[in-house]
């Protein structure tokens, strides 16, 4: 399982049975640990396979959640964790909607995957998120263009718990070697930029919420 606190080397959460693949991932974990920026390897469900210490440090203040911890499944964290907006700036427009778009594409490719179907059911249980997924998302993609959906190269705001960074931006770099691609995995690194001027941190949502929809405004589809 990926580490939830900083200061520890990358850990393997889910590995293939092939010994050579396991050895590769162990060495790749060591390689990732040398990267000073948050870096994570996820599979097609966004289950975290590897995460370095910088990634764990970014989310070190996140409260426990039964299904949506960032070191377990990053998609679930973005969509369902009530504290996600305390780290992911402009959470709804810059993180939730692009992730929903990627999720929709994953469902098209892996429609019978039980893990993806479980996430789809959880989206359906939240009326606001369901409306965003079914009606708002297609309109949003048309309005902003396909480039806004892509992770690689996107610049997105962060609220880093380390005061040396604070409110900053990161450029997401998707850099996946062929061996990881063959395993069905993707690597994303959040390259931190110079801190912006301090801004008040958003208030945390109540801990006793069910799964807390973050989508408060859903674009109205054009007639």
C-alpha cells in the first residue's frame, strides 16, 4: 500500500505476479523517490500502484476516509473526499471536471471493469455529481476544448501544506515508459512552481458528510 506520510520511500500497492515485473516496479519506486516533486503511478482505475514521499507529503493533512484516500485511488480522492479542496485549488473546475472526463473515457474503454462500475454507482448516488457527469460534462468539454481535459501539460493550482510552497501551481507531466504502459499504468508528476501570494485556505467540509459532492455549479447544456 502506498505510504500516507512523507519521509518514506515509494511503496508498492498492487503489483503483477510476474517476478520480473515486480523487480522492475521495485526499482522504479527507487527511481521515483529521487524526484523532488509529487509523483504517482496509477492503473486504469486510478488505483495507486506507486507514490513517492513528495506525493505523500502533499496530502499529509488529509483526514482518513474509508474509500477515497489519495494514496489508494486518486480519482476517488478528487471526486469524493471532503478535504480534497483543501489541497487541490479551484477544485471543481480545475480538478473534478477533468477527472470526470477521464473517468468517462475509461468507462468507454473498460466498461465491464468492476472497480470503474463501483465508482460510476457512487457518482449516481450524488444528484449534483450525476447531473455534472451526464449533462454538464459534455457541455463543459465542448466549451473549454479537448486540451483542458488532458492532464499532460496542464497547469493546476495547489494548496501545499508546507508553508514554503503554500498556494502555488503545478504543471502535470505525464511521462510513462513503455514497460509501465504494458502494465496498463500511467505516471503523473506534479512539477511545483514558485509560490503565489498567500491566500486564505478554504474551510474544510464537515467530517460527518456521506461522500460530499464538490460540484456546486453545473454548466447548463445549450439548447
